[in-house]
């Protein structure tokens, strides 16, 4: 862990209104339900370094998640706040933990950094999607604690 | 069972083994069982930190019961397990950075030794053909070779460095003491003991520049004669490699492996496991929940052997398949292990 913050001055946006249209929900296709539910679930994950949500820091937006319902595939793309963000792995873990029980078990989740948003894009993407490494990381108590803090700290 | 080129095959589910409470990572058939009236034994290891031993109810039935649960030893995921060639000992490799050695005493399994030394998660364990050497590998990028001594002593004889990333699997050659490892660094390394210096060293690296894989190599397996090896990868291909087996067996540690064939286009998600049966059928287990079987095709081109897809079993499991292992006894049984927490036993048969 670095001592100083990697990105001390992030740009912070307004929180957007929650998407809730209960009267129309039964008209939505499975695709839209999954998409809406997952966006609402991940948008409030707290950034590892700052007391703001990933959505407020523009790390995630509604365009971040694509779902292929037929194949059972989900792709999440996020934009780390700066090019050398070493927190990308932690953000990736947070996303996986948060989404773990949201989809049917056969759905596959891939997480990548937005193209051009990170200096080591290929290396980061490889680590974000190595299942064995993810499982081992989550068994590491220090990393697990950091992830839990990002997920369960209260909204500001 | 001789398999003809155009014969239609089917893979039938014989049994589903439940009991583990987390994903099942690895499987190992006990090589001293499953023939001559001895019921087959299968070991499985899991994210639930335990190892389960499954035994065939009787030599004539294909029903397995859970005979033992090896627990309260590993603190973290048990990633891999392997039986010694005699079938008397089971080695289990764990994310807790240790490898445990177990022996059956009466109706229980007892841990008779713990191998420590790796700096972090141990990913794989393999016994050599004679049972006198053991190899382990880890995220610490190292491969350790241990000598098996009397009284359940295991001495480290070499710590092999060379991989630049996490080492996913180690596997000894079936007939000679040459060790193979595959890694997150996309390469396969071949390690042998130098006759002059008695030191173990890397004698070959199969990388992208020698037609190797372009992403993590997850597993490797040899054919029964040991003159060919198949590897599988996150790059969605399986590759077959060959060696001059006469040269290798004569003790020439520089007998080199060359690329024979790549099979792209069959898998669309990471291939976690590959296993070559004694009858020559290659099975793969992948992150798309499917099992695929490949066999040598009769298409003899000038470039060497080629392989074709014999069968694809979609939705073999509800989630990723982490391991596929053929039973060593010619019974055409295949075991598969999955993130869904179950193990399935399959029987391969011809449709005629």
C-alpha cells in the first residue's frame, strides 16, 4: 500500500437519480432487468482512495455494463481515475464480490479497464480476469478487508 | 477399446458426486485401483479447504461413495492433489503455501508430512514415475523438487527459478525424470538434471516465439508413450508438442520439444484442464461449462499429425470446469470437477 494518495484531486460529479420504474418492470426484458439491477448495485461502491462512489468519480457509468443474455455473458468496463491506478485490481475485486449473487450461476463476468484508460491495460485486464488469482486474493485477509470497506462503508 | 475415425461417440453421465461446499478445483484417480478386482478410488480437492476420497462401491458397479473427508489441515483452498505411483500416498497442494502428504491408516487418512517453503499459494503437485521425486509450484514463480526419503521425510533438492510469473501446474514426464511447468507468463518450461553437475536446470522454454501460447498456460498432459504433450491456455487454444522419445529416454536432456499442432476455434473461454487418455483421446474442461474430446485425425498432411473434435458436451456442468481426468484403467471413465461444487463421472461409449 502506498502512503500518499495516488490521485489526490479527483473530479467529482453529482450523483444521478436512481433508476426505479416498478410499474414498467414487468414489461422489461430479462436483459434490461439484469442491466438495471447490476448498475444500481455497483454504482455506489466506494473508491478505495476517496470517500466518493465509483459513479461520482466517473469510474463507472450506465454505459459500463453490457449483458449478452443469450450467451450468459456480462462485460463491465471501468475507467480508473488516472492512468497508473494501482487500485484497478481492488476495484475489479469489489465489482466481482458485489455482483456475485446477482446473476444465474452459469453467467460469466468479464471485467476490463476502458481502452486507453490505463498504462498497463493488457496486464491489468489479465489479472482482473484470472479466476485463480481472484479467489486467492479474496482469501487474503488484508485485501478482503479493503474490499469490504469499499463495499460496506456508508454513502456520503 | 479401439476407436474408429467415423464412429459416433457419446459421453453419458454416470453419476454426480456431491459433498464439497465450494468449487472443486482438482481430481486424481488412484493409479493402484480400478482394475483386478480393486474398486476405483478418486480424490477431489476444493475451495472448502478439504479433500474428499470417493470409492467405487464394488468393482462391477459404477457408483461412487464418499469414503473419507480430509479436513482440518489446510487453512485455505486446496488447489491440487496427486497420488504416488504406488497409490499409497496422496499429496495435496494448498493456497496456504503448504503441501500435505497423506496415508491411509485403517479407515482414516492421516497427514504424515507437511512440506513448507513456498512463499505463497501452492498451485500444483506431481509425483515422478518412480515415486521418488515430488514437484510443487507456486505464485512465488518457483518450482520446488523434493526427494522422497524413508520415514516420510521429504528433502528439497532444488528450487527452480526462471518463470517470470505465477506457475500454474507442474507435471513429470511419464517415463523419464524430466519436469514440465506452465505459467501465467505464457510459457512452458522443461527442467532436467544435468548429468555433470547434478543440478536441475531449465533445458527448454516453449514461448510465443516457438509457436507457443499467447496467454496463461493452465495445464499440460502427456500421451501414454510420452512422445507427445498437449497444453491448454487462456488464449483459447490447445497445442500438441512432440519430442524424439528415443533421444529423451536415452538420457539426452537436450532432446527438444517442437510444436506439432494448434487447435484454435473450438473454445471461446479459458481452457482450464486437458488430459490425454491411454487410448489417445484428449479431453478438455473449460470456462464455458463444456467438455470436449479430441482424437487424432486420419488426415495425414505433410506437416504431421492433426486432431479433430470428436464430441462436445455442452452444459456438462452448471459452471466452469476446472479439471478433467481420465481413469487410468481403460474403463473409459472420465471425471470432471466444477465451480458448481460437484464432480461428475462420465462413460465414453460408441453409439453403435
